[in-house]
C-alpha cells in the first residue's frame, strides 16, 4: 500500500515538473526570437543593385576615370554575388533579398538608370523601403589567360561602388578597385598584397574577392552611416 501510494503521488509531480520545464523553454525561446527580431528591425535595410556594365571610361556618379577593358560575360553576376556575400558576412545590414531587388528593377526603364543612376537608384531604394542603396559599376572583368603558376595575361578587374542614404540622397561611402595582378618582382613594396593573393596568379573571380576584402576593410558601421553628414 505504501508503494502504491508513492507511485500515485510521484506521477503528477513529475508531470508538473516537465510542464514547468517545457513552459520555461517556450518562454525563453519566445523572448530570444523577439530579441532577434528586434535586432533585425534595428539594423538598417540595404538594397544592393546588380552591377551595371559601364562602357564609358569614367564613373557616371563621381567621374573617376578607369581603364576600360574586356568584361567577361560572367563578370556582372559574379561581382554581384561576391558583393552580397561580403556585405552579408559583415552583419551590418538587413539585406533586401536579391530576388525582390531584381523584380523591382525589372519594372523600371534601363535608360533611366543609364542617364540618372543616382536618382534612379535612390527612388528604387524608397520603393523597397530601404535605408541605404549600394550601386556598383563594372569597368573591367578580364579573365586570366594561363594557370595559377604562369599566365600569358593576368586577371584584371575594375569597379566603383557608391552607397547612398535613401532618406536624403546623400552619398555616405564609396569604394573602388582598379587592379591588374602583377608579379612580386615588379613591385617589392606590395609584398603584403602579393601574399594576400596567395602568391599565385588568380582568376578574375578570386581577384575580385580579394579586392572586395580590401575595399571593405575600413567600412563604417551602420549607425555612423546613418548619422554621417
């Protein structure tokens, strides 16, 4: 009788303990997800436009001159993908999905972006309720001819990036890359740069990835960009 009484009392107590434990986990999870959601809402929203292929020698925004060159057919897509990956890894922005950006872009005239890239990009940012819009122009995306150990022609990449704050249209950051890979023997002062390029001949994609790492090395934080005058 004592054993039976013990068994009857233990069952409900264990059930109540498991219930409280489960309820506690649900409460903690709810608080965690709310916190993460709030954090996501606090992060500035960013539209990254696909790279525009620029046929002129100067940037249509800042007029900086680049050496024009061949743009491999894969160049704009590759550069855009690497840009999304780099910005996403930084964790400074809530990125508007690329699919939404391209869908919104398809409803606009390409000529508007050719003639007025700055104002057209800012208007698109407003349409997507973004805080910032990042615009890139690709001047050169030349693939290496050869291999990682020897080339007839090295990879060469040139692009310009402009970040605009949507609420007032102000440019708050710019970055650029304009590089043709060179052997170490041509410039011993760039030894660090040579080894960051793995001491070998890179493909155009690899050169672009390394270049973006350098371009964004001193990129400001979201709060600084929102307050910059």
